[in-house]
C-alpha cells in the first residue's frame, strides 16, 4: 500500500492539543501552555495539507514544530514573522521558554512506570562556520540542543551517517536512515534535528487470544465476498471506555498506563466518511469533542498495525502554509550567524508506529537542513474502515503523534 506523509497519529512530538478527556493530574506550567494551543493549530493545518494524498499517514507534529522552533530562534524580519504565523507561536521569549518547559514536562512523563517517552535535540554545524553565541545558548538552554561540528564539505556522507546514527540511538533504533544519500551536500552549513520516542502499555490490554483475522473495509461493499480485501488481525476487548458519539462519527479514548497519555481514535460512521471527517477537523471542534467523552460499556475492535512513513520534502508544504521566505534567497536567519546568507534547503521527517495488544510504540525524527543562499451504553466501536487517530499528553494537552489508517495491511 502506498504510504504518504499525511500525519494522522499524534505521538511523535506535536506539541499542541487541547483540554484532556481524562482527568488532568496537574496544571501545565504557564509558559508551556503558551505554545500548546499553537502547536495544536499547526498540527491540524499541516494535516489538512497532507491529507490530499492517498494511503496511510503518520507524523509527529511535535517533532516538526520543535525542529522548526529551534530554526525560528535564528530567524529575523519577514522570515521570523512568517514562521511565527505558521507555527502559531507567541513572542520569542514565551515561545522558546514554552517549548523548553513542554520538553521538560514530556521527559518527566517518560518516567512513568509502564511508559517511556523521551525527546532529544541537536545542532550539527559545518567546520569553520561561525554561529552567534546567543543563538547557541538559546537553543541549548531551552531545547537542550548542543552544537556538534561535522565535515560537511570534505565528508558529506560520513556526516550524514553520523546524524543518522544519533537519530537511530535516540529513537531506540526505530528511525533509521532519516537522511538518505544526497540530503547532506558539501555546501550544507547547519542541520537541526529533533527525535522523539514513545512506548506505552495500554491501561487495559487486549487479550491476544481474542485477536482474529478480519475484514478492514476500504469502500462500501467490501464485506461482500466478491470484493473481499486482504484480512488483517483485529484486536477485541469489551469494557468501560471513554466514548463519544458525534455528528457522523464515533470516538474512543484508550489510556496508557498512568493515564497521562492516551490514544484517541475517531471513526466515521460511514466506510467512505473519512474525507468529510478530515475536512471538519479544527482546533475549536476538537476541543469541544474532547470535553464530551463519557464512560460507556463498549465492544471495541481495533486493527493491529505497523507503519513507517518518510516525508522527504516538507519544504514546499510549509511554504504553501505561509513561510515561503525561509526557503528562498530572501530568507533572513541572521540570528544564527549574523548574516543574511542562510536559507532552509530541506525539512525531512520520518515516523514509525506499532499498535498491538500490549500497547503502542512510536518514534519520529525531523531534520532541518540549512545552506548558504549563494548556493540555494453497550456500544459497538468497530474500527474496520479508515479512521484518524492521535496520541496526546493529557497533562499539557499536547499532540505528540497523529495519523490515519486507510489500510493496516502494510
């Protein structure tokens, strides 16, 4: 099945969700809350751009927004204005302090028994290139991203392998080859990377003995034997679950151990109802839906699935979203090196997710590559047709991963 980069599973680092369905265990710090709402808006707007493609989608809005926020720290003038608008961040001080507080909170959540969540950031600078001390300090203090020197000019492939090895280590070997041959060029000046890893057990696990092969319908009539699609393993359990019956869809929330993180699955009523539901996704609607869940006795069926999706080129999409100057000769990243000679050449993202009876494992990584501009009730919830899902931090409301499942048989 063709995989497209249209993120619909919010586990990897999308920092922006709304109020939680499960009881919040603590109030998010004020500086973290300053960026959460904007991150949610960015996540949904990016999803709206990516959903036009066919097939499965999975990405980490948190990872992408964090990598871009580090880059935004060096933006000035029109470039900074455009990036702030696309990322929906407040003023500089609040934005970077907010991301810093949020990243620290996520790392604390990662210490929960039965749940592992970690994030990491790094800067990779070309040997011989000068970077402003203020920029390096800001990134280090707020994002924990230290500067490593690499020989991009003399050994671009070795440099690429070094960055990939870092990503692989920080994602527990789940994200390999984030950068492919040719992504790093001799003229590369700076690469900003983010990695996020999550592994959590369900609060209530599925019994493996109840998992059976079943039909995942792609279109009306798929249940008819003449049009039977490939069978997929379908997990099943019955019990009390936070449930919502919306206009044209159902939703359930499946908490992980500790209930600080959860997956929310939105299932259209009709087999062909995914496009209409995707069009309805908006921050205010999502906030309202998440406040409307009630405990119900649910017969739940959910497919097991694993997918890895690489978005090799997000630059065009981000430019269309409203920050074109960052990718062209008019880019102003003078806050990085004191000159107006840098621009973003590529934004690369790769994400992995595995959903099974025990829980969920997900990872994602983002690289922003910069060059010099001179170069350029008893309710049945049966997810047997396309659906949208996300993974969120219930304390801050941040969306960590988001995606959609069109075909779990990958």
